[in-house]
C-alpha cells in the first residue's frame, strides 16, 4: 500500500487546520481593507471627494 505511487496519504491535524483557517480569514480581511483604502485614494486623486468624504465619515 505505501509503495503504491497512486496512494496519497494526507492528514491535517486540528491545530494546523485552525492555523490555516485563521490565516485565510485574516488574508481575506486584509484584502478587503486594502481594496477600500485603494478606492479611497483613487477617489481623492480623481476629485471624487463626495465618495471619499462619505467613506471617511462612515469609518
């Protein structure tokens, strides 16, 4: 069984799985925050201050 090249044994213990899940959630939140900040910077540069000021007041 272990010598068979078609057999793949994979196991993720709960600690590693929890760490992986935490990393994925933090990465998703980080991408959302970076995207929002980027949109705010673009709005300020292009003169769309209504959008930028509205987002700034909401934050």
